C-alpha cells in the first residue's frame, strides 16, 4: 500500500531534521495509539542521503537488547563496536560520540518499554543528551504507543526527560479527504455508504485501512464478513490495545467504556448501570492519563456546567465495544455467523453517530470555525432540543457573528424540517441571539 497523507507531519519532521544536521541535535517525540502509522511515518520522513538507525525496544533483558542492537548500529553507521557492551547507557554514549562527526537519524520505537526493562535509562539519557546535544548532529526520534507512559515520560514535571523534547507530534487517524482518496484508489465506484462503513469500522486508523484494502473489495458485506470471523485480528484488537494501555487492573475501566459506547454517557447513568459504583476518579484518569474518552458539554456552555456527557475518542474502539465486547459470548462460541448478522442489521443505526463525527471532522478540516460541538438541554433529567452540529464561524467584522446549525441524517426522508427549525428557534432565544444562523441538513449524499 502506498504512503498516504501525513504531509504536515513530514514537513515538520524534515524541518527538524535540517536543524539537527545544520546546527545541533534535536529530539522529537511521536505518539499515537497502536497501528496509527508512527513507524512508517518516521522511516518515510528520514529517507535520504544520511543514514537512519531504527531500534525497536522489545520487552527483553537489557543486555540481550544491546547484543541485538550492536550489529544494527555497526551496519547503519559503518563503524566498529567493541564487544562487552551490556547497557543501553553505554550504547547511547557510543551513538552520541559518533554524532560528533556523523549526521544520522536515530529512531527508537516503543520507547516507553524501558520502564519495564530499566527505568534508569531515562535519567541516563537526560544526562547524556544534556552533555552531548550541542556538540553533535543526531536527529533523535522517540516513539511510543502507550499514551499514558509517553505522556508521563515527556510531560510530567517530575520525570528526567521533561522539557527535553524539541517537538511532540501526536498522530491521529486519516482525514476525510484521505479516506476518500483511498476509496477512489481501491474501489473507484464506491458509494458514500461504503465510505461511511469504511470509516465506521477502521476509525481512520492506517493499519486497519491497509488490512481491509488488501483483503476485501471494500463493499459493506465484504468488510463485515472479513472483520467478523474466526481468527480476525479485529476480534481481540480492542482488548489487547486497552490492556496494553490500562494494565492488568482494567476491569472497571472496561465496564465504564462499554457503558459509554452503548450510549450510557453521563456519570450518574454510568454509576447506576454499574450498581452504584462511584466512577469519578476513573473517568478523570480515562481523560487525563489515558486520553481514551473526552468530556463533552453543550457548545458555549459554562466551563463548570454540570450538563456533561462522556464520549470515546477512538472510533474503532466504539465499534469494538458495541459488537465484539457486547457479544463476547458469541465470540467465545465461535458463532460468527450470528454476530455478522447482528452487525449487518445494526449498521444503519450505529453508523448514524459516526456520520455525525464525519461531518464534524470535515468541517474542522475546512478551518472556517473557531468553535464546534453539539447542543442539548435537559428537562427533568432527559435530553430535549438536541442539535447535532453547532459551529461558530471565525469572527468577521464586516459580516458580523455567524453560526452554522446542522442536522445529520443518513437519509433525507428521515428529516423533519419543522421539528429542526423549532430547535433552531430555541437556539436563537438562548446562546445564538446575536448570531446570523445558517442552517444545513447533512446526509450520506454530502460526504
């Protein structure tokens, strides 16, 4: 599969590389969930005349890792390495010494694994980086897929490498434009419903996209049949990804995420669903430490408003919880025929929320807005007057304040214009009294 998108990230990495080679060493951190394309991006961005050394930190004994790395270093940098090196500290000294007279890219993947191998590596690297940085020309790229650990290493004030990174790049899924480009390449006559299914299942994650492009015809039945089957990597993908992030004490977190994925998305509703268990601390950690969910309030509401919902940030995880986790019994019984039928029957309903996310992402990519979200109000604990998209245009002194208010429906026939306009009138009476309002209906046809 050819390399898609990431133009801005490549430009940034090339800029940093030039600085590292023209002045002195630079440290860049690349983070993002597993399978988001960090390694491909780093290798693609460092292609060129200068050597690139790629080191993958697997969970092994430190001496074994050094033994594995020595021939890779010797080959990439064309140098002799004496025997007997058993610590990463010694290897890093050797690399930085070579950086005095060589310009090269050093990529260290799954950097957070040193927590499990030898945590003192981080303080060793801090001391050595501070010593060598301004006298060498090493373009150092450090990558990791466990968000909480990478966040701690580089953004926690108490950690030795805090403040050492010259740039931190956070990778997310592909844009709507890239998703359309891929569909045109692999299924030229695709329908928008197929594009929506492609996004619903993969969440825009490059590795999942690559798998479906190579293994299916990208039709809706073809994608569902491939994903929902025995030995599919998708069956246990969500569990593996989350256990890697959350650790062995994942049980309550899984229950919370499962509730949110199923539409139980306020703290009170979640606690009731879990039999009265208090989850405030877990919700806070899922947001701040793991970046797995986000707190959502009605647009333009006060920062401390109690009208709060929670939303899973990863679209694939929402899909995984809704089908594989919810129907774990069918998975354990290998009854994938029944599960496929459930997914096929439910897809039109489930994909409606994903369609809303698609249009929000598309509007964000247009760079026309300064704020965007949904709006709802509660009456006696229930939602009323909910509006899918409210987007505030960037202020224009001549045109005045302007907002876009939009309803999202898969099909036009499901749209009730009178009902929608009554909701818009409610907005005019509350948060958008001083705004010129543009109204839109977004459907599959507008993707």
